[in-house]
């Protein structure tokens, strides 16, 4: 091999080495960027509130995360007034509060499949009741305090259910 | 000792390394650095030039396509298989590119060799616009926001976006032939380089003529993630949130006394056109001079659902409707495709509406302008692509549509990016991704027709003719023999 050839090979080797470093670095950057963007959990500052990304909650898929209390959702979404039930948070205290706000409530043992009335479900171990909102296909749609609006095929067993037949909301 | 270009790619490892580098450059040009489109295929050309077999040639080309295709990773939001399918699709195109280069280079005259890489690239881009899914990747899309290349972009009014992509691909071909070619190739490369500069100067001088009736517009961008729409399907509370956002922003837009208020694609997925209460809250009030172009889901009497943009006048007076004709396969299978592409009429004004994917196809905007559209609107919802580079590239394709047709174009994205684009491809106003706001600006209603609108993709026929000419043998039969001669 002549000196010229060996020098040329050496130059090619240098170029190849730098090219390989550049290529590996780029694809490392690309993989990291793609992962960050594809798994983006950043909240969005909306016009009226912050939208958090959906997540898998304690009872199902939280499709509209809202770190509210059940009192919050009844107040903000349904206009129930009066500041909330007296403590301790018993079904009776909730019923008293709702009745005072002119919203009928009735304790039921079990809600039938066909019953579309909104209801508060007192799940053991929870400081506040869940608010059952309706059905979407085969899934139940319910509000879990501290998490948000949740979709799940099944409901956690409730110790007490308060049916709220007069509580209605507009579709849009 | 300086680098000898003609010796690059002599070893197998070098050739594969060059191929990977080309894939990287093409990908980087797509996601961040559009100007790299000018040289992205140069390493591949070196590799192909030295490739000893058709199998290796095909592999080198395929690898470039595969790696470049993976840069469009935002598509994975709709499923990983789509990303893989897209990578394989682009790989197949680059296999064809590489094999055609192998068999055609050196057969014809030297000047045809020098143009061959640009011709083959233009063909591969054109193929991407054929069929039900038009892939957004293109050199013209890459460079649409590169200010220094704007003079060449303006030539889209003459030769279409495909012609501009051809010009961008030409640069790499010129460099390659200057670096490795025989003296004839070098001479032609220098001549074409001069020609390239001259047409750029001409492009810079030949902008659209000013004038046209002013049209004041307000684009409404809700800035919502698609997850919010998914939640709204299950929960009326989320639906009411969406309506409330649009109600607030739309009323703000009416207060600006604009001619047109523009909603993005399927802005509110409730019966906006038939529900009196919604109409009362959202439509232009009686006595207003504004017309709303509402991106809605329209249901006809037979229950068919359309992805549509409907004109609603003051007091809720219903006007014309445009129904999306090119639906995204699979993702929009719950919609029925509209039958005709036609501009919407508002008074004397004709508005060419493109809904999302339709703006990626060059022919839809051209047909709308040929039918008299004075301004163009792209109603879109790119929230599904998140912050990935596809959103940015879709935006750039709208820039190309504006230049090709010589029309002002407003792109209204549900989540963003909302942007007003002038007919020369420059940007007038922008709302960034996931920002709820309105964009108020003035467009010019224009009537002049560009060469591209009149003649369409005539550049494609030139390209096809040149490729055919390249196939006529004038010199030695095999690329290896041809390479060894040098």
C-alpha cells in the first residue's frame, strides 16, 4: 500500500468515525424526542380551566381528570348551593344538604340497570361519595373525588346509594 | 491531503454508513432543518454510485426510506403499525429510486445524468400524492418555512410544489456530479447550478401582484387536546365545556366585526346546525355582518354523517355546505365522503375550503381556485399529532397550497397551529399549538390564476420525459463498467 493510499484510507476512517458518531447521536436524540412527545403528559391551560391528560385511575380510566371534590362537582356543574353537607360525611348529611337545596334524594338499596337517574354512591373507605353520571356504551361514567370523570365496565360496591332523580343536566 | 470525493463509498461499510447518513439527513430535514433537503440524498448517491450489485443498491435505497420514514413518528399516535407501514412505504419508494438510478445513470447523455436524481425524487414525491393517503413528506414542505429559500418556493406558482421539490433535489444531484463526475458531468453541473440561481432570482422578483378586495377574518382556535373530545362523547359536562370555549371565542370574534369567522374541523361534535339553543349561542347574531364557516358534523336525512364546513349567516341563516371528500382511511370510516369539491359562496366571495388531509393533496386547492375561489381556508384538527413534527409539516403544506394557487390562505387548527399565509408563502399571524385564542387579520380576495392553476402538474410530464430520455442507451451498458471508467 502506498503512502497516498494509506493516507487516504486514514482520512476516510476519520470521516467514517465522525459520521458514525453523528448518526448515533442523532438517533439517540430522535428516540428521546419521540418518546417525550409521544408520551406527553403536559397539562393544557384552557380558556376556563386546566386540562390534565387522561390516566388510569383507582376505579377505571379517568377520561376527564378534575381534582375536585364531590361537593365541587355538584356545586359547579349542577348549581347545588349551600356549601356542602355537615360533617361527618354520612349519607344522611348529604341528603340533608341536597334537600335543603331543593334537590330530592332517596336512599336505595340497589340501582337497576335501566335506572338513568344520577346517584351518589358511598364506597367504603372513601371520605366522599362517587357521583354516578350515566352510561357510555357498556361502561359506567362516574365522578371519583380527587381524580375526575371515570369510565369503567364495573362499579365498586357501594354501602349506600342516594338516588337524585331531579338532578338533570343539559347535553351541551 | 484533501478528501477525494470520487473514492467515497468504495468499501461496503462506507456505503451502508452513507445510506444511514442520508436517511438521517432526510429525516432531519423533515423534522427540524428543512434546508438539509438540498443535500440529503448526496450520501446516498455516493453509495449507489459505488454499489456493486442490484441487491445492495435496493438495500441502500430502502434503508434511507425506512430511516427517513421513522422520523414521521407522530403518526404513532394513531398506532405503531402505522409508523411501521409508513416506514416500509417510504422504503419501497426509495428502493425504486435507487434501482432506477442504477439502471438509468450513465445510459443517456451527461446532462440527463445530472438531472436524474432530481427527476427520480420528483417521481417518488408524486407517487406519494397518489392513492387514498397522501403522505405529507416532501422537500417543498420541508423548505416552505426556510426564509432564504422563499424565492424558489415562489416558483410553486409556476411549476407547483412538485417543481419546487425537483429544484431542491437538483442541488444534491449537482453537487454529486460536480464531485465525482467526468468533465462533461461537471460542466453540466455548473451550468445547471447557474440556472438554479437564476430561477431563484426570477422567483424572488416574480411574486404575486398586490391588490384584491380585503376580507377581514377571525379564526377560532380552541386549543383542546383530542382527549377532551373523547371525554365529551361519554360525559355531557365535557361536551358543555367545549361548547362554552367555542361560544366565548366565537362571540369575541363577532365583536371584531369581521366578514368571516372560521371554525376548525369538527369543532363541536353536537348537532350545531339543527339545535336551536346551540344556534342561538353560537351563530352570528341578526344584524351582524359576519358569516360563520363552521366545522361541524353534519347528519343528513338518511342518517349519513359528514365531516363538513357549513356557512351560517347573520341570525342563523343557513348557507352552502362543503363536505370533506377525502377521508382519512380507517380513522374517519364513520363519516361518508362528500361528492364534490366546490368553493363556498358568501356574497361575492368564494372560499375554497380544504379539510385537514385534503390540504396535503395539490390538486384539491387547484380545483377550488380554478372554480373561482378567491381565498383558501384549511380547517384542521392536528391535536392527534401532538407536538410532533407532522403538525409543523402539515402547516408547511398549507404554505405550498397558498403559493401554488396565488391565494391568501388561513389555516384554522382546532388545537393549532392557526396561521394566515400570504400568496407568496410569507406568514402574517400565528396562534401556537394548544393555545385558546382568536386570530384576527385581513386577507386579499384575489382572482388572478397562476400558471400552476391553469396547467396543473405539467412539470411531472417534463420529469417523465426526461426519465424516459435517460433510458435511451448512449454509452456503456452497466453502472459498474461506467464507474470503473472514471
